[in-house]
C-alpha cells in the first residue's frame, strides 16, 4: 500500500500529493486539500475544461487540471503569480463578455465568479465591455433565466442531464455568440420540465439561473463569500445547500 | 397525424412540405447535417417549426437540432434569397483580392447590404471564410456553386442575371470552371494509381505487413500536426471496440489551402483506396469522408467514384473476393465551420452535434466516432498510404528528409505569377518555392495558413519540414506592395468568426484581439495597445482548449516579432487612447438626421 502511494504521486508547487488511478489533477489536489481555482468544475459532474481557470503547468505544458489525468511523477505549478495573473485575465474576460450587475445582483456575495475576482485581486474588467444583447427568460413560474450573467460553464447543462435525469439546457451558437438555450419547443423555460427541486435550478455559479420570490433572504454581509474564502475546499456543498430552500 | 382541417391552408401546406422534405432527406442520408442542408436549400431557411419537426423525425432533443442550426454558418433561421451569394473573405480569393471591393459593387447594383436578404426575397449577400479558390482570384459561392476569377465586369453581369432571375444552369458555364493548376508534380501527383492496384498489393501483404509498411515509410499526417500515420493506425487496430471507423478529414478550411480540392477532384480513387487500406489494417467496416460544405459541388463526382468502386468490387462486401473484408464509405458534408477541421470537432459534427473539440485524452484512436476506435487522417495522407502500399516504404523514404519522409503538396497563392499546386520533397526551401511560383518581390510568406507561421525575407532559406516550417499545405505570398497589417487584421477577424466558443480564452480572447487590431489599424492604437496585444495573444496561444485557439494568435505574435514597423507606423503617440470613438458613435445619429456637416462631428 505504502509502496503504491509513493509511486502514485504528483507534485503541486513542491508538495507531494497522492492520487488514485483514474483521478485528474483536480481530483487529487482537492482530495489533498490543495485549491486549484475553477468555475466550470464540480465534483460528481463530468469534467468540462472550458472556463480555463484551472490551467496549471504540468511538466511545463499548459493543461486544464480538471480534465487532465494525474500521471505519476507529474510536476505541476499551480499557485504562482504568473498563473494567477492568467486566471485574473480570464476572469476579466468572463466579466466583460457578459453584462454583470454585481451590486444589484441577487447572487452578490454568493456568486463564485465574484468571489473568484476577489480571490485573484481583480480590481476592474480591464477590457472594453462587449455589451452583448442577451435574452432574459422570465416565463417559468418559479425559476428565472438571465443570460446577461451566464458564463457558459455548462454546470446547469450537466447537472440536468447527469443528476436530474433531464435535458433542460444546452449551448447554441458559435464563438462570442454562444448562448444558453432551453430544450423545449418554444425555447422557453416554462415549457421545459425544469423544477425548483432540480440541481440544475441551483447549481449556477453566477446569477443567471435564480429562484424567484426568494430574493435577499440572507442579508449582504452574511452570504457565503462574506463568511468563506472561495479557496476553501468542499465549499461547493455549502453553496448548493445554501441555495436550496430548507424544505426542498 | 396532423390536423389539417382547422389550420389555415397556407400553414398546413408549409407544414406538409417541411415534413415531406425531412422524410425524403432522411431516407437519402440519416445525418442531421444532410437533413438540415436539404431544408435550408428548399425552404431557404430552417424555421422553428422545421427544427421541431427534424427533432421529432430524427428522435433528437429539440435543443440539439437548434444548437446545430445556430452553430454552422450555412444554416439560417432567417430566410436567405433565392440567389444566396457568399463572397470569400480570404486574402487570396476574397472579395478584396483584386484591390477593389467587389462585394460593395454587387451590393450597390442589387441595392442590398452585406449579410442581408433583399426585401423581395430574390437575393441575399454576405461573406464567408476562405472557399479554397485561392489560385483563381476573387471568388464567391452562389447557392453553393463557386464562381471564380471575378472582376467588376462580371459582378455587373451577375447582378443582371440575378435581377432577370436566370437559373444558374444558364449562367456562363466558364464562370464555374475550377482548374487543378498543378504546376509541379512529385511523388504522388506524377502518376495516378489505377483503381484497385493498391488494394491488390495490400491483400498480398496481409493486414499486419501492410501496417508495418506504413510505419516503416515514416509517413506523418499531412494535415499539419505530423503524427506518425502508421502508429495512429496501430493504436486504433489495438484498441478494443464494438466497431472501428476510418474517417477522412476533407474539411480543408485553412485560408489559402486548396490542395485537397484538387486531390478530391482528380485523385479521388487514390483517396478511397487509401481509406480502404486503412480499413483493412485497423479492421474497420465503415468509413466517412467529411467534406467541407464549400466543396459540396464536388459531391456528385465523389459519389460517382464511390459507385464505380462498388461496381468494381473495390468497396462493399468481400472486397476483391477477400472473404470477410467488407468496407464502405459514406460522405457527410459540413456546413461552414473551420473548427470541424480539428479531428475531435469533426467527429462531433459527424455525430450530428456542434463542432466542439473534445477533451483529450482520450484520443480518437481509442474513443472516436460513437466512442469507438477511429482513425482520422487528411486527404493527402490517405493518398500517400495508397501509394506506399503499392510502391513500398523505401520508395517513399527515398524522398524528403530524415524525419520528414516523402513529399508535401502545397497550395500556393497570393502575390505570385503562377499560383496553384506544387508538390515538393520535404526539405525544399521557401526561396526555391518562391522562385518556382514566380513571386518577384515577396516581403513575407504565410506558411501553413493563418494558423501557421509568418516569415520575412531573411528567413526564406528555411525549409519545409516537420522540424523547421511545418505546413498543412497553405503558402500565401505577400509582396512589398501588400499592407501586412491588413493581412493580420483579416486573419484576426477570421479566427474570431471561427472560434467555437467553448473555452474562455479563445471565445473572448479572439474577439478582444480582433477589436484591438482594428483599433490599431484604424489609427487609434498606442504603445499600450500594442503591449496589450502581445500579452493577450500569448495568453490565448498558451491557454486555449484546442489547436484553433492555440494558433489563432500566431499571425499577431509573428507580426509583432518580425514586422513591428507595420504596427508601429500606425500608432498615435499618446499614452492612452480610449477604445470608444466618440465621433464614430455619432454615425447612427448622423444617418438618422441626414447630417454630415462639421457640427455633426466631434474631433
């Protein structure tokens, strides 16, 4: 056993970390309590590798930690000023391509994108805004979809398919016109089978999918990221539990 | 099924029509792209209702059909004209290639603005990425048919033909004449294989020896990446799966590349022979040729070659009487998406999805089409394989350099007197190539297309090979007279348009690069903007998900390194200049108020 463990290790920023066959760099890091920034990754869902916040340099090659299998002996740089600068720029890209309204967003303080920006020391959007026109879908009686704030992480797409056993969301369009669509004949949320109890209704890391009639129940100052750092391991469960209503 | 009585007759008629189009298309080919193409062609758009019906008929999620329609450039939710005209916007075969804006001229004649359909529904006009006619001057597609060697006089005649609603069959046939323009022939182009000779040699060898022959030949993928073809086949052969597949990547989308068009046109037999050799070596029963939508006009020809090969017993069951060796090839046509040239995106597209590159590993050799072991190779690679099986690996290795065996077929275009197809042994210098194509005063050469390398005259002694200048086949020449910044801007627009949108660095980054370059080219850039370009380009290159993003910034980085003056001379010498141009922002207001006097401008 100990021989096995010794053999199956990777090194992240000089720290030796064990891994099991089939684990990604992200899996191994999180299991060992090492934080690698991420937005589109959630344990239990198929790794996606699209947000690129989790870029690390493995043996001097840039890879996504959430999709790259851990390989014995891998030497990985993660928490370095250069990589965090890259991550900050990517976070700025996510801010300026959408239309984010942090101060008035219901997700303020519970938003992982916002927390990521604070974590990386982002002070502004830096780039000129794209000011894209994106549609709001308020058709559903209990769930609201505001594409202005969508970061195309596809957590809702995967949660719906892999956890809820439905297929409510998909991405359509190409390039900068990529956008979240709803799988219903009308394209409206109301005609889909999305329910408030679905994981897909709660997993949104930003304020693109919101539960109606539950605004500001937790005051600013007592929200997830007022009390926690985004880099705390295992926080996903806290966020998800917090987002769900207790009676669900 | 449907209740016709209570719907208005027009709607019922449309509904019935859509249904019958879908049903008929589906029996021709069950591929989603084919069904959508047929709808687009016959209804001039794919309506919400059509999306709904396709989803029902093909038993696919509504969202999948919808997302595919919105992904590919040749599918439209808003009706196109009965004449749908798409100008190439490539630097070699684009509407500006002759120095005049042909699209603007046609727009003026027809009273139409680019990317719009005229109100009477007669005609629509727009631009599209390189259509692979780069050795034929400015070119366009009208209802999918290429017209080449355009000039202003032809544009005037086209406008008149459209207005008179003359069917395409009655337009001057010479306009549609696309030539091979083979200028230098080498290993592969010199002699055409007669159909079946490669297969007979292969059967005599047996599968294992066929594979070793390919490995020993040192053949590497001709798409540009240069992976050992024999090793790829071997990995696929060894991979466990319910079925193995052979896929030919004929999605030649790199601007400036057109050699596959010529190979498909004049060497289709060798291509299908090479695919069959691969099938034999890896144990595949089904193959696919993924043909780029821009080359759809080659489809009848390719289908006839396939039919002839079936008749000759070179495809189908028990090929050449070999019991148990069965293989056939279907053709799937793309619909305008450069990203589908990336092999895993191509497989996604084959499966009827958006062309989004997959996470790798696993690689297609173990998890490809429908999750099964799949070989994806370039057109030229398969043709080389067919020749190698017949003539031997030593014959192939005798040409080229140590690590780059054999020959490379180049598509040469741009500022040279003899654009066309040139086949050279690997190791040829750029200088030699420029001499042969009669490029008199080249200041720069784009090797391997926009995703490749931009080099200047001090590097013309560099060689084409996998260890020096690697290329998928595109070679664009730019003379001293050429505005290189305009070229780099063109490429940046291309990548922003073709980014699939999956990963953040490429999705947002290619647009930021495009906008930044536009600012510099527009005379509003500062030193700061230039530094930003460098920083952003490096990030996009290093951190993107796939080859598209990883190469999209190459022209900018190469340009900044080798031709800093083309950027420098456009800069304004201020510390900072805002992206927001106050005067340009007033343009809409000026148009509405019909004013253009001094007081309507802000300087």
